[in-house]
């Protein structure tokens, strides 16, 4: 419940702990510091209201591990979010060790090298840990490591690993270092490359492919969930211009995260004409089908419109990405957007036919999970997802029915494990004559397509 007398700053400052140190930097900034990370709590006053921002930065690689903002109008909610932030900050303690995965053809020579590296790191007092695996197991093991360090004999995998693991530092052991088992030289090489990575200014392209002119103010929200982190990206468009945008990063999400985004945007910008939400899951008539929660439907449109009295429009995020792709490529009217996220056995599809997104009965269009597991596959879908050949098989078998039924002009593929689009095309040639194959496009980052697509769908909704 709202509580105007709640002094959140004083409450935070009163929560000193052995796990972290709380300090007030100035009237608007409080920090929680540990030996492995730092949390910042920023207060911003707008028209006698307060916006609170939580940010956690990890000392190991200076990455942001947690970010959210909310309007300070509910004491219980503010405390809940604070506890969630603190839990994430303390959890970094278990990740502070720099973990390096070595690999060669069989893993035997790198296993001995890993033992030497661990011994030298311990003598130097470095919080590093080295393990070794065969190159066949890299993808299955890599999520638990910060760096992939491959032996010269599998150097042919270097470029592919860099492309398919964009969030990891991939290095090749210098030949002279590996040949002499120079553990100190290897550690110094890692330190230098890691420092170079930290210094790089990572400027992700935040392109807006949406070009349809409109007069309204639209808040577009896209949700992407993976095993490590949930990201909720939003943009506020005012007559085609982006006037506000942020990325919320949390270990998990719930409906209140969306409320916090809308509350904050309304406080900063006073009004919104329509809100579009691109979300995972089956979406039927703006209701999201959540599995496996007893088949429960979440009526987002009704719930949000009652709360905000703003038109709400909800779409599946793959459908939105397909629409965004067509906006960028108006030469195509029939498109499939296929998503095969890293480590996922079953992907999903967004389908556009004759310029219109196909949702199917009750939103089932593009849900390949209902047939893929019953196809003749070489292994279980979850095991296939951890190898490149397995991922190629999953993508091929997922696309085949759609290609033959719909006959698209283009396929947009988001598949970090399969960066070489020609491999997919060549595999499909064994099933379909090349003359019937569409053009293929590799999508490195789908968020911009999702946001542009959901915005375009909102425009169509407003025009109708």
C-alpha cells in the first residue's frame, strides 16, 4: 500500500550487514559495496514524486548484472525489490572467481595444462580457476565459465566460437605458450586480453527500423527470457522519435516489473496513448498462455487497461520480430522469423503471410514444440541443443514444415549456435530443391525487431 511517510533512504541506511557496507554518497545516492561488486541506489525527484533506480555492477568484468527503476509509492514493494537486489549482489560472491575453460581435441593435454595453471594461479594469489574439456563439450559446459581458451590444434573453431558466444571472451592459446606449457605466460596473456575487453567501448546498435508515420505516443516493451537473466527492453516513441528507453535486467520477472516501467514512464512523460507488449508464450486475444502453470491465462490487456486506462496491445515476441523484419525488408511479404536461443531444444516462429502476421487459432501459429519432439531426430532435443550439428538438425526440422506449407520469400534466423547461415541453407537443400528455398538472413540481436514490430502492430491497432 502507498505510504507517503515511508522514508526509504533512512530504512536502507539502517540495514548495515556483514555481507556489504552501506554508504550515503550524497542526498540522492546510496551505495552498497562488497569485495566483488557494488550496488547503486539513485533517487530522482519529479513533481513531488520519487523514482528509485537500482544498479548492480560486477567488479570482475564491470558488467551490469541488475537494473530496474520504480516509482516510490508502495513501501512493501520497495522493500521487496531491495531484498531482491541485495540477494543478487550477495550472489555475485559465488561468481567472483574468474573461470576459464580450456579445450583441445580430446581434452587430455589441456587437462594437464589446467592443473599447471591452477597451481601457478594459487601461488600468485589469483582468484582464477581452470578446467578442461573436449571440444565436443564446449557448448554444454560454457555457461559456467567466463573465458574459453582453446588449444592451437582446434584453432579452426576460433571464429565460430567467437560468433556463437558473444557474451564470453574466446581466446586461442599462443602456440609457443602451449607447446612449452608456459602457465605464467598463459595467465599473463589472459590478463592482457581481459583488460583489453574491459576497455572496449561496447556500442550496441540501437536501430529503429520502424518508419510508419503516426501522431500518437506509444510505449513499446519487449521481453526476452533466458537461463541466466531476464531482459525487459522498452522504448517510448513520440511521433516516430524515441524519447525514452531502458533495459531492465533481473534474474527473473513478474507482472510488477511491467507496472514499474509504466509507472515510471508516466511519471516522467505524463501520458501514453497506447502500450504494446511483446512477450514469450502463446498469446490469444491479448491474453498470455502461461505454461506449465495449470494452463493459466493471464489477461494482460484487461488487467493493465483497468489499472491505467490506456489501450494495451499484447503480441508474441517472435510475431513482433517477424513484423519488424518486414518493416526493414518491405520487398518481402511472406516471411518466417525463427528463434533458436542458446541452449534451447525447441525454438519458435513468427510468420508473416501477404504482409500480415499469422497468429492461428488461439495463437498457436509458430509453436513448433507441438511437432518437433515427435519428428525423427537423432537424439533428445535438449541434448541436440548443446552441439552445432544438433542445433543445425533442430533448425532444419523446425523450418521444413513451414517452408513447404507457406513458401516464404525470406527466413530471418536468430540462432547464436549457428552463425553460418549457409550451413542451414545447404542442409535444407537435401530436402528441398534450391529453387524453392527462400533468402536467409542471420539476426544477431532480435530486440530492435521486436520493438519495431510491436510498435507497428500498435499503429495498425490505432488506425483500426
